[in-house]
C-alpha cells in the first residue's frame, strides 16, 4: 500500500503518528498493519497519538526535494515495498 | 541559550576516504542521541574561506567532539595534518575568550585512536577529557556515553545504537536504489536525510 498524502481519513484504533522535522510532515502509522499509510504536511492528524522522536532537526539547509525522497524511501522500506 | 545551540555538536575530524565509515557511524550516533551534527561538510559547495566556516560552526555549537586520530606524517610530504588540533584550539579559545554566558559553557570531548599518544604531540591538553577508541563500537560508546550526560532523554546503550547502525547500513543499498543514488557517491545532505528519516521511523 503506498502512502496517501493529505488524507482526511484517520487510521484504525491504536494508530500513531511520527513527526519528521526535515520535511515538516506528520506520518500516520496504522494501528493494525503497523504500516505508514498517510502523510500530512505541517498539520498533525487530529486525535492520533504522537510518537516521541529523538530527532531534533538539522542545523543546515537540506533541499526539501532531497528530504522528501529520503522520507519516501524509508517509508517504503518500512512498509516492505522495497 | 536557544535549543538549537544546546543540541548542536561540532564534529572535528579528518574528511578522507579512510575515515568515511567512522564518520558515518558518528553521524548516526549523534542523531540517534537526539543531537544535531555540525561539521565542515555542510560547506562543501561554498566558496567561503574554510576557517570562517569552521568558526561559524563552533559559534553555533555548545558541544565539540574533536577526533585527533590523523597525526601521522603524510607519506608524500612527510608532514602531519594540523587542521584538527587547530580547530580544537579555536574551540578552546571560544570557551576562554568568548561570551561567558554562552560560549563559556561549551564542553568538548577529545578522541584519539591510540591511548595516551597525545602526550607525545600535544601535551598541553593533558588533564582534559580525552578518550581513545579502537573500533566503530568503541567510538559509538565514547560519544554516546559523553552525550548521555548532556541530555534529559534516556538513551539506548551503545550496543543497541551499534546494532541499529548496522541495520541502517544493511538498509542503505535499498534506500539508495529507490532514489537512483549510489551509496559511495551520497552527498552529506543525502546521507543525513536518509539517516534522520531512518531513525525517525525505527526508534
């Protein structure tokens, strides 16, 4: 299942979201499948638990295009699509 | 002091091919510990004078880690590399002569890959926090243990960070292939993006 961008549909019970400071994206992890299923840019998914992340961002500019490509690849890998 | 400053770690090390795998392990460890790596690689494409960039990085970093491992003589020129000791000196100078509220609170760790060798070539730093390492596992441990005293977060032990790093290395070829990148040709920004994203979803 590929990741849907800016979807209004919320995940199943037990879903959580991870914030990526590099892309300013919130990534929804489905509570049942454990897969990353949706992305929201700049706005967290309402009513979904936020996972604490140790990542604090980066101190120098990384092109958004590069950050998005890295994010997409990592999500695909985690979802078993690579 | 802003949060970016108190999270930033200036990393002073050689940037040659032989050091690349160590550098990648350090990059992974610093981000895995919740800190932000600052190093001269950020300025690869810049035309500015290198020392100005170094000073700028030191100014925005509360912490400094200085790996003085590359002190042997160059095989052709028969001269050592002085950049790392120079940058350590600038960092110590910032502590001693900079703004006492901000720069006076900087802290640093000195690394070398041989025990007590520094006494032979830079004895003035005796009595500082100098740690030796002999492998990727030990440099991860040195940095993780040092940073664990600078954060309120509970960090995984070095053994777990090393295991995560090895998983990241195993995943890296697939992540590169998905983007038509070649691992050996990754830019610093590409490598940082991949490592940070990987850590975000694999904690």
